[in-house]
């Protein structure tokens, strides 16, 4: 499988890197640009459709893997689901991948329109729910948890599973979207997070539960592709950036991280299952949480951007743009290392 991971990473990186100038051209042609104002940090007009190259890199990485027999065998896996002795359905890896790609494409298209002309928050939220439901309908959901000290897997009722999965995915989407405020920040954080999820998935993939093993291998492949797409784009996006990823990039990355964690890291024991993805993105999650509380306290719209984020505060006390991004990279890396240690010390499924 290592060959698949490396190939997926390399193809996604190359395509993302190579198509970013095209995305920049399209953004300028269709006037999808970010103009400086009092709230924004950058001081010059910037094209915003960098998400196009990230999306193309991701899709290209997945499509290229279809030439590998091992990947075809993985996609062909089927698992019969029995509840109370009755067959309730058949879960397939290729179906789950299809659902993730459909949901991701919906979010990507939403981001394209949002970058061009801001989509109302209510409409955006409804489309995010639709994207999450499309993934759920293809068998990607948080169906339950392995509780410590209990031998049986705790299955959620269907409605609980759907609600938990929807808010999990939307939470990841909006977290990555809201931290995309500095050159290279979101792409770098997601690249580190995806690399961490990749390591965790590989560590867990030799579980005796065959379904979990197959899902973890799919998650590892998706992580490799996602990391490659981010790093390829990061060459053009690191300070001083030549292009922004826009909502088409940040929302897509957040959606993919959330979906990957559902089929990947959430397959381990309960404590680790909940803390691995949250630990990896702990800094942006806390930043977003404090931002929401601050806006509520000040009676402001929680969806309205401001200059009170962690990185804005560091800028105000004299930190440079690049220093802040590198600091957040280091913190994310340390938290990611802690997540890997959680996996190692808590054993496998």
C-alpha cells in the first residue's frame, strides 16, 4: 500500500502545483479577486480561486490510482450489515468514496460561487447540510463508538448518527474556513493534519475488523492525496502569496478532513477516536470557539469576520506574517505528534 500512498501524494502535488497559475488566470478573468480593506491583512489585490488547483490535484490523485490493481481490489470490498440478525444493507468502499467525492464537489462548487459573489450564510449552511447528507446516504457516518471497558460497539440510532455526522462535517468546514486568514496558514495546517491522519490510519489499519481495516486504508489514501494537493498549492500561497485558496479551497479542505476522520480516525477506541482529530486541529478549533464567544458577547453576527483572531492579535504586538504562520505550524505539529502518541499508547481496535 505504501506505493499507493506515495503515488497519490505525488500526483496530487504535481497537478495542484501545475494548475495554480491556471486558477490564477481564471480568477482574474472572471474578476474573482480579494480587495484590501480595513479588516483584511493583505495590502494588494489578490486572485481567490486557488481552490480550483487544490480540487483538481485531489481528483487527479484519486483518478490516477484506478490504474493500480490494489486500489481496484480495495474499492471492490463489500460488507454485509446485519442488525438483530437481519440484513440491513451492504456497505462498499467504492460507494463511500463516491459519496465523499460528491459531497466534496458540492462544497467546492458552493465555494466557487461564494468567492465570486458572497452566498448568504443561511443558504451556505443549507448547502453544507445537503453535502453532509449526500455523504451520509453513501454510508459515511459516525454510526457509533467503541466505549472503553465495554466489549460491545455502541450503535447510535439513525437520527442521532445523522445529526452527529452533519455537525461534525460542518464544524470542520467552518473551522478551516475561518482560519484562512494568513498566507499559507490553512494549506499548511491541513497538510500537517492530513499527514497525521495518514500515520494514524496506517497504524490502525491492521485491525482484525476487516471493514475498519479497509476503511482505514481508504482514509490513508485520501490523506495522502489531500496532503499532496495542499503542499503543491502552498508553493504559490506561502507568504508573500500569489493567490488565495478562497472558500472553494478552505471549505473543500475542511469537508475532506471531516469526512476522512469519519472513515479513519474515528475507528479507534472512544477516547482516542474523539481526541485524535480534535487534537490535530485544536488550535484553530479554540481560535474559532473564542471568536464566536467574543462576537456573542459583543452582540455581533457570529458569521461576520473580524480582526480578533489569534493571528491578528500576534500581528498587533509586532509579530511578522511569516513568524505567525510558522508558529502555528509548529503548534499544530506538536499537537499532531501528541495525537500519534495517543494512538500508539492506546493500542489498536
